[in-house]
C-alpha cells in the first residue's frame, strides 16, 4: 500500500515542477550568487594619472619624471602581482573628472608642473600632488594608499628621501560629508521599486488566472492597451513606495542633496522599467501561485546584483563613451542606483546623469518589447 502512495506523491511533485525547481535549485543558486560576489570583489583598482609635469632639460634632453612615474607603477604591477592597480592616463582634467563621476576609475592623481624640478632640486623643493576621488569609497581609499606607497618609493630613487611631497586630497562632490547610513540609501530606495515586481506581475496574471482575459480578448482590446492600462496603477504604487521609503530615511538622517524633480524622474522611469520586466514574468506564468514561486528568482537577482541590497561593482564589458556597461547593467535598477548616487552623494544635476537615464530608458524599451510580444503570444 505504501508504493502507490509514493508514486502518487512523485507524480504530484512533478506536476508542481516550479515548486520542485525552487526547492532543489535555491541553494545552488546562492552558491552561484556568492561566487559572483567574490569575483566582483576581487582586488583591482583603476587609477587615472594626469601628468602636468613640464620637466627640465639635462644634457640636451628633456627629463620628465611625471611621465616616468606611470611606467614605474606598471613595472611594479608586472613584477609584484600583489599590487592591485590598473593605470590609465589622461590629458584633460575635465574629462578625467567625468570618468571619476561615472565610476570608470577609482582615483585621479594629478602630477604638478614642478614635479621633475622638485625631485632634481638640491634645496629641497616639495611638489604638491593632488589626488581626487569619492572619499567615502573603499576602492578610492585603497587606491590612494597604494599610490602613496609607490610614490614614496619612486621619489626616494631620486632624492634618497621618502615623503618628499605634499598630498592635497580633493573629495569628489559631497562625498567627504556622507555618512555610512546615507551610502546605503540610494540602493534601498530603488529596492522599494523593485518590490513592485510582485504586485505588477500579479495584477497582470490575475486576469489570466480568473479567466477574465477571455472577455478582454472578445472586446478586441490591443495587448499594449491592456498592459499600459494595468501598468498605470503600478507606476503610482511604485512612486508611493519610494516616497514613503524616502520619508522614513529622511526622518532617520538621510539628506536628499539633489533635485526632487530629478528624483521623481528616476523613480518613474524605474517603476516603468520594473513593470516592463513584470510583463516578461507574466508571459511565462499561468497563475498567482506561479508568481509567488517563480518570482523569487528574478527578485533575488535584482536585489543582490544591482547594488540594491548592498554595494557591488563589476568590471565594464563595454563602454558607451565614458559610461561602462557591466553584466549588472543589463538589469535596469543598476543604472537607477548609479543615478541616485550621483544626485544624493555628489550633488550633481540632470546633465550629469544623462548616461544612466539613457541606459535605463533603453533597457525599459527592450523589456517592454519582449514583454508585450511574449504576453500577447502566450495569453492574448
């Protein structure tokens, strides 16, 4: 009598294959999550060097120690794998600062005009070296420490003394005044919108689950008309959610330093983006129960890998101008979080977040095209 019950139980389990898949795949999924987190946190820091050194003439040749310093660092990196630096050179300070704001590099080192002369000066002239970055960022701090150590070694080669220079640290934007609590808030604010993935998908799939989708099909309503109608309500839900989260954060000490209109623009675009992604989820589901089971997978992905739950960064796969797109960048909240970081931490304006808004808008369009096509194919 036991064997028939076992067979019946196996058939029911296979029939509810999504529950089976979630049960056996969740732990391996988290193994993959922690592997990617570990890979993304491997020590590698990008330092941009702007050489303004004029050099000096010796025996008919121009000697430029500022140009030699990057070569020295590269040789040290090649000979000593423990040095986790990657160097980039710049010729324009404005462009270099733009790369810092876009997080293409972790720190900017500006070598002064008198660098070579100072190292050649027997009277002890001291060069003033500027290092610029987001001082609230751990990658910046580590980059600055390594550059300082290598600078000591390089200068001692010519002067026989270490620390024959002055460091002027310049904080990028308002990063020197930001608390650790505030650093976490842009991600948490976007997480409030990510959560509408459930309500938006359920709002759409309920029509399928309750068979009311048949009435809509008989009324000859267009797929895009139905989806936009449902989505309008979810946009309002998303904006209410992020405004409520922002209110609580501000009560606890968070300061919104940028424009509230830009904040609302980011919130609205992100809400539309998450609704567009919800269309894709609704296209592969049949019931509300499926949403509650299957929806956990994309929720975990968007929560862990966009920087919403905690800061995480990955190397760019390719660039649009100075704006790098990593594998995280295929998830739209990543760009929303970057944009919020810029306006709340650096106090930047609309023109400074245009790359993030362009990426967010483009991915949203892609989500919508796929979602509308798939939903129409499956349910309409």
